[in-house]
């Protein structure tokens, strides 16, 4: 894998804030540095400076000895304990180890915790490598002559130390690192110029060394990864990785290397630009000779070993003294006393740089290794997808769009792929949307459409079966899509899952021609739904599977229906078989039906005979039988059987007379229809059935529809269906007219006309209804008119209107009747005129008499008392009516006066009854004005309305007072 070079670090040079006479950074005499927890320790010979890395101000300065130089230092994690190792200038004395308590300062010098000399017997060879545990309980000292000394003890509490020579080798020690490595005892990684190996921290070396590699490395070229407890060895040809168990895969990186420093998953490598050193004893000694350091241009490279990125490259003309990491910043101290601060740019800036150069895969790798948030990674995937789409790599682009779908959904992706190209990729994207629960109804419909376009029946079936109950689905559009594509069994399955029973039946009948399957499904529904669905599909079912459908209808409409336990969505029901019904698809192909359940090779009928007791029937409201009658159009034989079954059931338990009447009427009509349409061998059978039906005790008689049906179909025994009541003969006459049986009509009116005068009115209307009938009945018209006039059934005007309805009747036919009517009316008029003259003469006479009584004196000549008949004597009372009484006779008479006549008026006792009767008539006339309901009732029932109105007017109906 090739390396990509970018600039992920920003360099900030920091010069020594103090003067060269008193440098903070130690000047050119720096012998050792270390840093931790915001503290940077710089040693110049034996002078140790504690510097705050934040503001580069010295916090403390003290001397660690009188002679030599501090060559190695290590801070405890808390930065409160410092370990220093001091060596003499000629390495004649053993290295001197000291522990300092930086938190306990006295006289500007930290308290020394403990100290000891390393007993190495090194024979003037310098200390080339050092490592210690964080609590300083294990220390390892490596020398240039190949000797390793292990020191153990509780140094922080000054409880003594034990030293042991762990290795007495011949190759210079070039590196030492303490590691736990998940063992019982910690280990030390050791590198020499010739090999790599580990030693036990106890210092016991009885067992053979655990060699990791037979190739060593130069001084300072081994780095430690504390997180993974492994080491990285920088060689000119590669970077080698090792853990305590052995070698890991190499990282190819070819360049000269003088030192290696690992931090935050980066490896900082440095080497002089003219370096040609080899890892031998002389080079190691030369490197350790700090007083002999020359200023040579040094190249520093920082690489990201995980992502194969060269994150930083720079040249330091004066060379470098040390590299250390503190407070998330990398520092490089150059030999000219300049401290360079290297700040890593943010992850967002790294990704921006990589994307700007179209390194999207690398950007993803960097983000993932940096444990970036899912949103950041998704954004990279989205940008990568857009880049690949612009390059025409649609499939790979969709892969990245799908990767980004969790947090970034863009409708642009769908619009890019919806044009038909790479429709399979669009399917994958939509599937992912559903998997994460972000799909809408439109997405679901589009996904199913993609499957249909690809003719991917397997995925289409799998998806609908596994997701149909937990997704938002545009049911109508999906069903339309499936039906249009010929996936009828899936459409049926989906409709049933969504409980659209009408749609299931429609698909199975209209699309699949699966009539048995449709009936099986209907027979599994609750009664109310079954009734609704069968009414819409009964005709087709009766046409194609008559017996099964008829049995089902009889049970449903007689209350014996029990829903069957049928699951058409089960796997068994969706399997095709050799005996399945063939279903046509839109492209002309045939696909197997998936509706029949096969048991032992025989298809089970959806409707079978049941032997169940009435107690097992579920109660439900029975449907009106008339609702299913239209389904039996052109199927009279099946209709006949259906009606017979219903009548057999209902006549025993149903008290609904209207229902029974309709059933009898319909069955009677079917019998007559079949008797007229069948051949001779069955014609008599249905005629006999019709006759038996009429004789049934519950058969409704006198129903006009039944009578009409009988005559339309030529039923001879018409009297059987006429009800023998008051209007029996009227119904019979109408039946005769329907059958055009004129002779029977004439016979009927002659025999029963006087008893049922309405027959004459019906006969007049019927006999004059057409010329053909009138020709046959013209001799009867005068008789009928005579009877109508006799019984005053119709007024002359009504007779004329009846005869004038059709043009068949003539004036000659009505001449005798008209003359009779005119003569009668003439005599009535003459009689009325005479009465009027008589009434007028009498009224004039009475008026003259009243005038005389009120204006002229009256002469009373009576000599006898009208009351007692005796001779009149005084005192005498005379009345204007010419009656005279003894006064004593009037005292004994009690008169019956009306209320308005009581008082001072005195009437003649003999004339008083007449006067009272007249007053009562007058009172009754006055009350007529307010009794409008009486007038309306009388007017409605009157045959001579004008005479009635005149009578009421004469009674004072219109008087206002």
C-alpha cells in the first residue's frame, strides 16, 4: 500500500524566553529531557530545570550532582517524583540514580527520596538505554557493552533496592522498554545492534532469551506503544511491529532513520539528511557522546502507521536534541535551542483536506480509526457517493449512499437512480431505508415498483410477506402495482393481511379465475363480511361453481353459517401445485395458482356439508333474501333450489309475513317460468309444483303481484291464488282482465255485480280500453251504464272521462245513456224551478204578513179562551198569533223557552214549541261557521258536492255575525 503525504501538523517555533547566559531551554549543553502532565524537565550537565510547558517559565532549578551529566530522566505519572541518572564525564564511575520529590521543596531544592549507584562492572562503557515502571519498582539499565542490570524495590518509600545483572552480552543495548504484556511478571523489551528479545523483570535469565527477531536496530530506533504494550522498530527498509509473543506484520516505509518516537498513534522518525550510520558499537558510542554532538541538518517525518499517511515532513538545519509529547502537543527541541511546537489539526480539517484531493477512502479510514461520530462517517460516505456518481460509477456510489443512510437521507439519491438506470441499486437503497425504519409510504411503493420492474418475484414475495404488517403502505397503489404486474397471489396475500376482504375476492375472481379460492376465503369471514362479499360476487360464483356456491348461500341465508378456519396467507396456501388453477398474467404467460390446499393429492372443497347442531351456529342478523335474488339471473333452476331451501327453513320458525310472501311469490314465479321454458318431460313437473305451492296453507292469496304473475304465465287455477274476502271478486275480475278472459269477466259482473257494484266501474274501464275488447263487449256497455246510473257509481262527467280515455268508444254507444241522463237532468231542473217559485210566493206572503203585524193595528175577535176553551172574560191576554187567553189560564202554564227567549218576553203557550224548535235550528246554523272539519269531511264523502256547499251556505256558513 502506497503512502500519501499531507500536512496534518502545524509548526510553531518558540525561542528561549531567557538570555543565552541563563537559558530556559538549556542551551547547547542539554544532556537529557523528559515531560509529563504539563511539566517539562531539562537537564544541562547536572543542572535540572523544571519548566511549565504552558508558558515556558521555569518553576524550579536544582543541581543533581557535582560532576558529570544527567543522561536519563523519568517522571512519575503524577509529575511529583523525578528519577535522574547521572554519569561521569569519562564513565569511570557507576551511574548514580536519584529520586526527587518535586512536591517537597527546601532551599529551592526538591527533597531527595533515595539514591543508589548501579553496580554494573561496566568497564568504562556508558549507559545506552534505560526504562522503569511508573512506580519505579522495576528499573532496567542497558549499557553499550551489552550488559543489562535489573533493579527492584520500593524506591518511592526508600525501602531499599536489589540489583541483578540480567544479561551480560556483547552487543550494545540500543533500546529498553518496560511492559506489562498481560503476564504474571512484567517484562522488558530489549533491542541490541543484532537482535530483539524480552527479559523477565525479575532479572532471572536461567531460561533462554525469548528472541523476537534476529535483527536488531540502531540506538533510539525502538519506540513503545503503551496502549497496545507493543514496540515499533524503525529500520531503513521498514517499520517492524512486535508484541510479547512475536513479530507482527511489517509496515513498508523506506528511509534512513536515526530515532523513533511513538505518540497518539503516530510515529515520529528523524535522521540527519546525510546519515549513513549503521547499528554498530562505534555508532552507538558516538551517539552517546553528548559532548561530541554536531549540528547537522535533520529530517523529521511523522507517519500514521494505521492509515499509511505521512502526516508531517520538515527539515531542521541545526539538528534536533530531543522529541517529547506533552499536553496533546509534540515538541522538538533543536540544537540551536529553539523549541518547535507541532499541533495536530482537527479531524474535520483532515477530512476536508482528504476530500478536497478526492481521497475519500482514506478519509473514511482516518475517521474510523479516530473513532469519529457516525454522522461524520456518514457525511464522508455521502460525499464519496456523490463523487463516484459524477464519475459514472453508479453501483459503487450507491454502496456509499447506503452507508450514509443512517444519519443522512437525501431525496436526491432516489431522484438520481429513479430514471431506470441501475434500478437494482435503487432497490438496495430503499431496502436499507426500511431496515432502519425511515421509509415512508412513497418509499415502500417505489421499492415494490422496483422489484416489479426487475421481475424479482422472490424479493417481492419475501418483502411483502415479511414487512406487510409493520410498514406504512399505500395499499391502493401497491395492489394496483401487483395486479398490473401479474403478481396476483401477492396482491391477494397483501389484501388479506390488510383485511380488505372485498379486494381479496376481486383479485381471486377477476384476475386469477380462482372461484373456489374466492369462495373459500369468503367462507372464512365473519357473517357480516361474508354477506357483504357474497352479494357482489355471487353471480360469477354461481356461474362457475354452482353447487358449492349454492350450498354456501343456503347456509348463510338460513342462519346455519359457521366461518371456516382458513388461512390463505400461510405458506402452504401460497405453494403452487400441479392441480392448481392456471392464472393469466398481463404478458400472456400462465403462472400457477396458489389458492388450493392439496391433501393427499385431492383438492379440498371450500364448502362442504356440515353436520352441526343448531347450538353450534353463531347468532347473526340474517340478511334479506331479496338482496341475493339478482345473482340468480338466468339461473332459474338454482334459484328454485335456493328458494325451496329458504322456505323449508323459514316456514317453521319465521313470523315475518312479508319475508314469506316474497319467498312464496318468487318461488311461484320461478315455477311458472320453468314450466314455460322446460321441455315436456319437466314442464308438467314445475306446473305441478306451482299448483302444490298454491295449495300450501301459508301461501299468500290475493297478492296482486302473484295474480299478475299467474296470468302472465298462463296459470289456469287462478281461483287458488285469489283471497276469498270482501274484495275477492274484485281481485278475480282483475285477474281475468290480466288474462284477457272476457267471457269470465262478463259472467262475473252478471252474477256478482249487484252485490259488488264496483265491478261495473271496473268493467266499463276495461271494456272500453281497446277496440278489440270493445267489439267483443259492446252489447254489455248499455247494461253496465244502466247499472252505474242505477247505483249512482259515477257522475255523467266521470263516465264520459272513463269512456273517453281511449278512442274505442263512440257517441252511438253512449247515446241511450246520454239521453237518459239529459232527460233526468231536465226533469230535475223543471222540478226545482217549480219549488223555487213556490218558496218565493210563500216567502212574499210571510213578509207581507210580518209587515202588517208590525205596522198596522190588529183586530182580536176571538170569544173563547184558547187555553181552557171557556168564554173569554176580563182580564184577557191577546197574542199577535190571534190566540187569546184568560189571564188566570196563563198563570198555570209553564213554558219551555230557550235561553235567549227567557226574560220579559211572553209567548203564546200554543205556539211556544214551534218557536223553540225554530230557535234551535237557528242556533245550529250559527254553529256551522266554526265547524270547518265537519264541512271538509262531508264534502270529501259527498257525491254531489255543489248541493252540499249550497246547503252549508244556506245554514249560514258564510255569515259573519
